[in-house]
């Protein structure tokens, strides 16, 4: 896998221009499920690990596009708790791909102003990958641009169950005040760091499901599904998804985003 943020463009077609989208219409948090690596490789007669490594190159282009257009949070469902069911050789290669990706690109991401974070469990994770993640987090912790969260060994149900258990422990010990539970309190138990709700969810590879990703955070997300496999994704595909998001009239609780802007009201709660 090579590093760098070079723009992959056709020799025939000119590169599309980045859409000019008002900042108040941009998604604050974009979450991506990068599906289709293995199928991309198999269709080309290549081993599956070739698809995973090409997916790393696609990730660099997409991150570059996210920085350019002004997204604040980008999260990637890199390895789910269910992915341990894959053949051991493929799991080992996936772990090596992410370790190599961080080793080769963390300095470039730091120079782009990207802050790297990891969400998931360290259980069963290989030591070399954990060390690369910790190193990437350390050298980018002072950045205040795009926050890029790698969700490795992460599952939405697992996250909620851990939060519930922590709430129960604090209630028993007296660390949690005797007050009614609300969304704000519960959200603080979910993650090791503050992460806003997901505004736009993108899934590549032709599948149309969330696959246990950010179950709590995606309660009001706009969904974007594409048949394009992840190794073929570019910053232009991200921009197109963001432009579609910006054109949608989001209705949460019965009032749309434009209605909120006109009335000066805060973001609505509830669904409808």
C-alpha cells in the first residue's frame, strides 16, 4: 500500500470540481462502511488482500476530500466485532493492512491537520496494530481539523451493552447520582471521547444495511448506499454523497432543516 494524497483521475475525463456547499448544509459527522474489497479483488482474479490494500489507497483519497470540503468528523467501520468470523488468514492480513496504513500515513495525516482516534475493544487485537494506533493518536492529538475515527474491533450492540453495564456499576457504587437517566447522560457512557451523532452514513459495495455500526449515533442519519466497491471510491464520490445530503430536506420531529433556519430554532429532537 502506498501513502500520499495524490488525486486519482482519469487520463480522459477531467477531475470534477468540488461542489460549493454552504457550511451550514454540510454534514458534521460522516460515517462510512467500506464494503466490497474482497469482491473487487476476486472480480480481477486477485487475492482478497489485494482488495484490502487498494481500499487503503481509497481511504487516503476520501480523507483528503473530507478535509477539502470541510467535514469535521469522519468515522470508518474498519473491522467489526463480527469480522472475527472470517478466515484467520484474512483477519491477520486485515490487521496488517491497518497497521501498515497508519505507519505509512500518520505523518501525512498529521500535516493535514487530521486528528486520529480509535474506537473499539483491545481484546484479541494484535499488539503491533495497537501500538501503531496509539502512536497515530499521540502524534495527531494536537490537531483541530478533521477528526478521523478508526472503528476497529467495534460493534454497536457491544458498545451499548458496555455502556449499560457501566451505568449499572456506577449506580451500585453511588458514583451515578440518583437522577432519571436521559440521552445526554447515557451518551457520556458510550465512548471514551465525545463523538457527535452521525449526520450522513455511506456504505459502498452494493449492500443496504448498517451492519451493527453506530446504532445509537445513527438514529437520525441520512443514508447513502452505492454499488461501487470501496477500492474504487474517490473523494469525488464523497463529495457527491455530501451534495445529495445537502439537497435533502431533513425532517426530524416534523420540521425540516430549512424551517429551522428560517425560525432560528435549535436542532429538533424526536422523529416524525
